C-alpha cells in the first residue's frame, strides 16, 4: 500500500481542489456530469425534505434510493452541513475506488496469466510466445489502471458532484470479489449495485456463470442466495426507512425505466423522447431499454472462456444505453481499459476511436453553451455530438472484442497469412 499513497494523495488533492475552487462550476452543474438520477444537489433537497418529515418521493425532486439518502443524511448531520468536510469525504471515497481497482485488476491479471500458462500447450510455439501475457504485465496493468482512474478528467469532475461515486465503489468491490473468487460476497455487492442503479442487474448473468464454472455447488448456491437475500434485505430496509411506503420503487426504478425527465445529457434517450408521440412512447421505451440487457447472453456464449471480458463489456454497454448516463460512468470503464493493453497490438481502430472521443468531448461543452446560453445553436447540434460520443464508445468496445478474437486466433494458429485468416476466429 505504501507505494500507492502518493498517487492516492495526489488524486485526493486534485479532486478536492476542483470541488472547492468552483472554476468549472457552470460546466459541473450541467447535465454532462449531473443528471436527475444522480445529482448531489437533489440529494441535498431530499435530505432537507426528509429531515422535516416530508416524504422526499412525493414530487419530482428526489430520485435516489432510501439507503443512499440515509447515508447522505448521516454525512450531513455529522459534518454539520460543512461543505468542505462533505467534499473531502466524497473525494476520499472516490480515491478509494482507484485503490480497489488496483487490487482487483492485479488479481484478474494474475488469473489471465495463469490461464494462458496452463493452456500453453495449445498455442503455436514461438509465434505465441511473444504474445503471451507475462508476470511483469500484472503490476504494469494494475498501476496504469490506478493512474488512469486517479487523473481521468471524468472521474475528477464527477467525484464530489454526483452519487455515481457510490455506484462506482460497489462495482469496483464486485470486480475485487471476482478476482479473489469470493462468490458469496460477489452476490451481495452485485445486489447492492442493482439496488443502487438498476442496470447492473445485467451483471448477474456472467457472475452466475463464473460461480457455476468453478464446479462447486456451494459457490453457485452461495452466490444466488447472497444475491436474493441482499436484494430482499435492502428493499425491506428501504420500506422501513420511508415509513412503510413503497413509493421509492416508482420514484427510483420507475423513473429510470420510464424516463419522464428529458433534461439533455450525454445519453440517447432525451432527444428521441422529446420528439416522440405519446402513443408510441411505451414501445420505444422498451426498444431503447432492452439494449442495456439483451447483449448479456450472446456475449457470454461467445466469450465464455473469458467471462471477465463479458463483465467489462456489459459495464461499457450499461454506460452507453442507460437512461441517465453521466461522464462518471464513462470514466470508470475507461480507467479499467489498461487491463486490456495486451490487445492493443491486434486492435484496428485505435486512431479513429481516439479522434472520435477527442472531437466529441471538445465540442460537447461548446455546443452545450452555444445552445443554452448564446442561443446560436439548437438541440440538433448537441444531440449530434452525443450520438457521435455513443458511436465512439461502441466502436471502442467492438474493437476490443475483435482484438480479443484476433489475438486468440493468432495464439493458436500463429501469425501466418491465410486467405481468410479471421473468418475462422469469428466462427
């Protein structure tokens, strides 16, 4: 841990600085970072209502979960509503995510190195030797993930302005449990992820497969029992915290599913449903929402030999297709990208993807300002950028998946030229 402290301390100071100096207050308060489902300002409103005996879910102000509201209320109470202390706690929590990811990626890389060592006899001799993962790749990948999360602008700006940091903690702990093969704890943390943000419920599929793959019934049964029991516990705890009301279900999960708030963000929902006729609304809601869940089974069938790649892919797809995405979700999966650096040699669209990301990220705040403040642009300008941003993310994920298949083919068959070298890999 000692060699991590300088990075963690630097990350904390950077986050705390941007949370206090308010140099980017206009940008931070925009929907690029804060959305109706994760806004820290709305959390303050919810605490204000709850502390005065008013149901925070009676209206359209607060859409967080009751347990998050309870934890936030404790933070407000014991900090004396001191903004400096609250920002420090949130920044510290976000830096902790980087440390958790460091150990999670270390363990996951160890398992990938061990898997390739065991399957070495299946590979194509000298040709595969230079491509195989080595022990040095473990520490390099883990260190790069920590640095990426520490200094990623998305996570820095997101740290003290949204409740996404709590979701990131839970997903990071889930990855740590996967690395250490602690399936009972994995079930509990994935259930908390689903309770907090609904969309991570899709991670149940690859996680259950990993528990089943161990060929130990106690792992699979422990995972399923922990998942179901944790869901039930937190739901009934929420029921008790809200004074015996289930209103939080529609206020949180119904809100995420039905997308009633069409405040512009970096996602794909708001523009389409602004233009949508009401009698078509439910059909298109189901059509849009299914994208966050439908890919779990096909990805697991194709990449069953590397279920952690399936988990990562679903995290990316969730960040793209959820109803209220923010840059904190994008920063989380981009920070884990160094874990797949061994695929860089077989990736084909790195330059195009990088240019897509840079162009959209530079133009997004510019067109946001031109549209809403200067009045010299319109919604089509900003939506064009968000559509390009989604395309960039999809291009990145598809390139990673193709690079994995290409590398897997070359490990087994070598790098010899064939008439159709990659058709076999795709089949």
